[in-house]
């Protein structure tokens, strides 16, 4: 019901004049009813005026203005006041125009959202304050007919302004909360219980003031202070409802002559504390909403993180399969090269050796010697290439020996680089995938060291630590120490081959600067 009423109020489209005519009649009747409930403490129609202007688009304000002017005309006709006078225009028409101008300047032409943030609530209260301040001199000018001193004139203007302001504070936020449906959501959170406690406490303070009026300056604020608690605990909706009910209690006590405190003091305290409670409630509502949004974002982020972890696991498995396929391809390529080229080169060497028996001249012997030497170089190059593709020691003697005496050591020796390996833990207990990954990572680092040409020392430290569930923590550090005579050192740069292998085993790769070199650090967990 509240949602449909709010949708009708905020509908800026053309048509629906019949519905708006009925709504204007409802506003007219409500205005007359609130005017009957108004007294020295408050002028409740000012709250209705502010709330309707705040919630309604500018193009529908004509209906609201017509409803209030007709309500004012009805009241004047019942009381016997003339309608077509300058006083009627100044007292009954001009206030609505002043409020409309203030709201338009602060809000714009579109309906304002619920005042559920401190900025929006302050804007609503500021609109009411400026409207009341603009109307009060006009009311004093036309409603006060006897001469006054300057002090009395200012006091009368403030009395008119306080009446409008209290009417706004106790009615406008409550009406906005009802139309936005906020109170319905708050009822199940202990709002009724807290309201009862606050009202009982306020009644107790007011009864004490009835017996001891001189204590007003000491204990009056105690009756209003719980409004801050309700605003903080139940948001701006709870603060609006509590302000309205407390204002009703005060008005009832004043009507029954059970409260002897000066009405102006009550207005001032209610305006300050009620406004503060509404702003605090709006801040509490905004904070709760931000926490809810943050919790929702955390849930979404956790869900996305889980999806990414599953995807990373799948990609890791794909990377491992690709690495296995690569190793299998290199193993098969080495086998094919050894079978095809190795046998052919060996046969060629055998034929050259047999040809020595038939050659008698010195020139032919030298030619065959040269050919046999070239065949040996080809055989050595082929052997090196096959060992680079898949070193036999890795399958026969294990990872440690393959790194210490294998092709990588030979590559560094040929380049004049000092090789210093250090091993800790059961290195050869690693599985085939882990052994291959470590070897290929070291191979990529060795190629990088050979490529740079200024590396004088290659330090390798491999640490394997057994863990629970049959896994091993592998830590691999490779130090590339440059020559002290090098003038321009290369910049830190990730080696793509190392990075690809690390991603395949779902590990971490860190590149660190040394005093005169680089360190490539790799860590991963091997099954």
C-alpha cells in the first residue's frame, strides 16, 4: 500500500489527473485534520507541506498548492474571514510558495530519495528551516496587529518559526518513512520495546518537573536524550517515530497542564535534539547499509575467489599435462634422432674406417682422417643435443647427479662459469613431474647465464623438505653472479621459460637483486 502511494506521488508522467484529484482531496482533508491538532507547540500542516513537496515531482506541485489553498480557504470561510484579500494571499498562499521555492532550490525538479544518509537528512532539515525562517516574518507582519517592541517582534517571529519547525520535525520524517516502508521493516527489531522504555523515562522526567519546576535546567535534556539512542539503534525511521511520539506526549501534558516548563524551551530542545537524532539515525542507516553491501561484496568476492581457485587448479593440471606432453615429445624426438641420425653417422664412421685399408697414398689418408674427425664432431654434437632434449641421468641416476654432472654442468664449463650446486633433503625422492620441472627450471636459468656472457658464477641451492600427506616442499634458489669488471649490468627480468614451468606446478617465482647479480627463487609443493 505504501509503495503504491509513493509510486503515485513520484510519478512525473502525463495523465492520471483523476488519481491526482483524489490525492489532492486527501491532502486537503489531512491538512484540515492536522490544523485542528496544532497548538502553541507545533504547526503540523507545515510538516505535511514539506513532506509532500519533498516527495512529489515539480510538475505535480500544482495539485498540492491547490489542495492547501482550498484547505486554507475552507478554514477561513468557516471562521468567517474574507477570502479575496491581500492578507489571505500573504498568510494562506505565500507560505506554500516560499516552501516550494526553497525545496526546488535544494532538491531540484525530481523527487528526492529517502533521507537515509546524513547529507540527505540535513538537506531535508535545512529546507524546513529555511522555509520556516522565510514564512515567519510574513506571518508576524499580517497576523500581529498590535504594536510591539523590537525584542517582542523578534520573539514573535521566532515563535512562528519554531511552530513550523517543530511541526516539520515531528511529522515530515515520519510521513516520509511511512511512504517509503521503512517503519514496517523496523518493527521486528525491538523498536516498540525501546519506544516504550523511552516514553516511560520521558514521562518520569516530566512528572519530576511537575513537582519541582526549578529542576528544568538540570534534567530537561534527560527526557530528550534517549532520542539519540533510538536513532542510533533503529535508524532514521526509529528516530522519526520516537520524535513524533515524544512530541505528542509533550503536547498532551501541556494541554492537561501537567507540564509547567516554558513552551519555547521545549520547542528549542525538541528541535535541536530531534534534528540531531534524525541525522544520527540517517548516519546509522547509511552505515548499516554500507556494512550489508560490504558483506554482500565479500560473499561475491569469496565466490569468485573459489571459482578462480578451481580454475587455477584446472589450469595447473592443464599445465602439468602440457609439460608431460612436452617431455614425452622431447624424449621421443631424442629417440628418433638417435635411431635415425646416430645409426647413419655410426655407419658412415665405420665405412670411413674400412676405407683406410684400400687407400695407399698420403693425400687420401689425410682426407679420410679429416672426414673421420668431422664425423666424431658430429657424433659429439648429436650426443650433446640429445642430452639437452632428455638427459639419460635424469631417468637412470636421479635429479641430483643430472644437475651435478649432466649437460648443464658442461654448458657452464664451456662458457667459463663456475658451477656451485648445494643439495639438501631427499632430492631424488621427488616424483617424475617434480624432477622434470626442477631440471627444466635449472636448464632455463643456465641458458640465461650463458646468454648474458658476463656471469662468472652460477650458484644452485635445492632444498627438499618432506611434509604431511606425502608431499614435499621444494625451494630452489639460483644465483647469477656477474663479473666485477662488467660495467653495465643487465636489468632484472623474468625468464619466461622459468615462469611457465613454475605456473605448471602452481608455485611462486621471485626475482631478487643481489650485490652483484640476480637471484631466481622458486618454491612449490610436489606430490
